[in-house]
C-alpha cells in the first residue's frame, strides 16, 4: 500500500482524503432478503476493478465503521460490497430498541449473506472475495461450509468461532439463556448488559488505536441506527450454539476456498483455542497473528498497516 492513513493525522486524512474518495464511489440500496425483509447494502466501485470484496461486519457494528477498510480495498482495485446484518444499522430489526441486538437463529445471518453474494455476483464476471470480522467471521464460516467454492479467497479477522463468556462456563450461560427464553424473555436484554450509555470509552473497547476508536465513536454517538450495544437472550444462546455448528465433524473440511485467518493475540472477546482448531482443519488455511486487541482493523499503525499489506498480498 503506497499511502496509509496514519494515527498522527487520522481525523483530517479520513475526512479530507478517504471519506470523499469512498463517498464518490458509493451507492446505497435496500435489498429484499429471503424472508422479504430489507437488508441495507452499500456498493463501492473501484476505478479499474479486478475483483469484488464482500465485507461482513461484526456484532453491534455498521457499514460506517469500515470507512478505512473500504478505502484501502478501493485504491487497491477491488469493488466493495458491504451490508448491515439484520438487527444492525438500517437493515431489518425484529425489535424496536435500536440498542438491542437480536436474532432468532444464526441461520438467518447466513441466508442474508446468500442474498448479498447473489447481489454481488449478478452481472459481474470478476472474482469475488470475502472479508469478515468477529461475529461476521462466524457467519462467514457457516456460509463457506455450506457454499465451499463461492469465493475465490476468504479473510477472517478475529472470527467468532466461540465467543468469550467472561469466565462463566458456557454451559451455565446457555442454561441461563434457555431459562430466560422459556419464561418469554427471548427478545429481552441479557440482565448483566445495559442499553447504549450515550458514550463509549476507549479503555473498555476492542480497539487498540485511540484515533481509530475516536473516529467511529463520533459517528456512532450521533446516529441512533448505529447504537447497538447489548444482546437479547436469544442472540446470546445462538452465539453459543454456533461453535458446535462450525466445528461439527467434517464441516470445516468442506471449505475449498483458500482462507487467511487473522488472530488477535490480546483478544478477550472471542476464544483463541476454537480458532486454532478451525484453522488446523482448513484444507487450505493460513494463520497470521496481530499483536493487538480484538479489532485488528483498529489496531495501531505498525500492526494494522503490516496486516493490511499481508491481506492484500493474500488476495492478490
């Protein structure tokens, strides 16, 4: 990459260089998904594209969190398709509370991705690539097991093969979630969580770069559509069930696309051991390590820029 956005002048470069560049090439639309509910898709056209990258965001995120990622992909010659998963941003929500993230089944996320991939491939002969983060990485893994050769290559950033339960055994957490659902609280907020507080703090975040954290915090704090903050009991249960689905005997081995998995060494949001099992079972997998917290694309310059070069080299 010839020109990086650096922390020392981050806000100015994002506002004066990256944002105008991607905005000029952006088209937004609402696409009807498998159940006729709308999914918000943003498409970005590179000047001389040689491929299309489908980006799948993580838990409580939105399209707008990926401005820097989109910029780098565009200037590297990739069209970008990024969408907001149901329950996020301006896509369909099953609950009115925009600070609450709910899903009835992770299968719905996978079906939405099928809709987006079909949209991305329509009328195009360019190779299609996948880049997914965290919860999006879980959705991507399930998708790849179901559609092994849909993507030329896939990049998984800190994939949520198994979420962290903060020291509480996963079995107990499942029992709590199941009990709450049994008592009609499927769409209620998990009792240890809270609504969006109006401001998030860098120290409590999954970012390692203050500059990159501040950039999106300014966007999120002023747009209620982006203020997902906590999970419903059903989302919690489904997130815990996803590990068994992904790592089921014979499933990982179905994935024929080359996969690059990026593991954040200081990750406390997802578990690293299940990531390692997933990576070892990939027929054509590679792992690289990032010395940072969970959000590798919001790491310090020296980590993120090196990682970005590795990703672009892998895609090429």
